[in-house]
């Protein structure tokens, strides 16, 4: 470390800077404490760890039998901490790119049910700026199918008007050279105006979604995912298969279920090929088959019963 601050001071400083809930901050702190305790147990200088120690720590967690999702969450906390240290010039980035090596078997993003999507949006109070921000952000992901990386890149200056309709210019995933104009729905437009009425904007280059405390720093994808997770938990949905990306998944599945053509859904999601869009169709059909199993109809037709014969 190039600073005289203690590890505890740096952790506190980082946690004060991130725009996540208190629950998430406590989780980050616990995971970082475990990381530094492990370094201490192997008699390594906690102020001078290397990338090799991060890799060894990941293998240690896997050897303990922790699930792939759990290992990934521990490494994510370490990665985010050292990313902050790089930004503050305290230390080098020793954890960037280190991810869970074990494939997350059976881990599939699940869409929300129609009623849960409505309940999620209705649950977010807009009395405060943070609620206005979160509701607008989640509505854009649910209704327009935006990815977290697209939400992250949005600037205030991306809001525009085309053909008498308010639009937002989106930098699609993997296409940084060209922005795509996406029309806002009346509902989202109203949320946007409500949010911007309280935002203090000094430059068009400012991030559209930023921290509401301290410095108005751009919300990173991890923070966006944490916000969505916390909002889902607030309505009783705490399922590892339902994530921020599930909001985009929900958008696609609801459109397809309503009879919208696949090519149109492809364009809404910003896919370059319908092959990717077909994955949503396959999963939707699989879920329908589980929920409405033809075997149940056959059972009814045969009037089968487990009741004992008279």
C-alpha cells in the first residue's frame, strides 16, 4: 500500500463511497475481513498481497466446498475493493479479471412473473431522490430491456427528442462507436422528468444514474445489480436465479407471450441476431411446459385418483 492509512480505514472509506444498501455494505465488510484473515493465516503481508494470492484464495474457497455463486461473491468483494484502491492510487489492481472458474451449473436467469414485475415497480416510493432514481432505472430495464452495462453508460446528454418523441441514445453492448435512439414510453418519460427535476446537473456529460450521496459518481454495474437485488428482496423475492438481468429477460418474455414477433423483440433488446433472442423463446416454452404440464391434462382425462377403491 502506498498510503499510511490502515486497512480498516481504507475499507471504511470505500464502503462510504459505494451507493448500496447497508445490508450490502455489511456483506462486503464480512467478505473482506475473511480475505484479510486468510492472508494473515498464511503469514502474508496484508498490505502487499499479489494476484497469485487472490487465485490461491479462490482455490481455498472452492476446496472448502463453497458453491460457485458463493465463491464468485467473495472474489467480487475483493475485486471491487482493489479497484477502488487503484482509483485512489493506494495499490495496484491484483484482482481484476479473477472470476469463478467453475461453471455455474444450472444457473439460469429467470424472468419475473407479470404480477411481480408490476409489484416491483409499485413498491418503490418516489418521495426521495434515491427512489426516483431506482424506479426510473428499473423501469428502463423492465420495459425497454436495457442491460446493466447500458444503464451504466448513460449520460444526461443522451436524452433527446426525435420525431416529437423523447428518446435516449443507448450505447449497446460491444458497440461503443454508435448510439441507438430508443423511444421512451409515457410512463418512463414521466419518471424521467420527476427524477431530473431534483437532479442538480452541471454538464451534459454527467452520468444519468449516479450516487445520491457524496460525490455524484457513476453507478457501476455491480451497484446497479445490488440495487435491483435489494429492491427485489423488499417484495419478498430472494432467488439466485432472479437478478438484474432477469428484468431484461422479463421484458423479452412478456413481449413474446403477447405475440410480438421475434424480429421486433430482437430489435428491442439490441441483439445482432435472432439466434440470441431464440434463447428467450426456448426458456419461455420450457417454463410453460413445467407450469402447464400436458401430463396434468392427461391425468384429468383419465380421471385418475389416489383414493382407495370402495
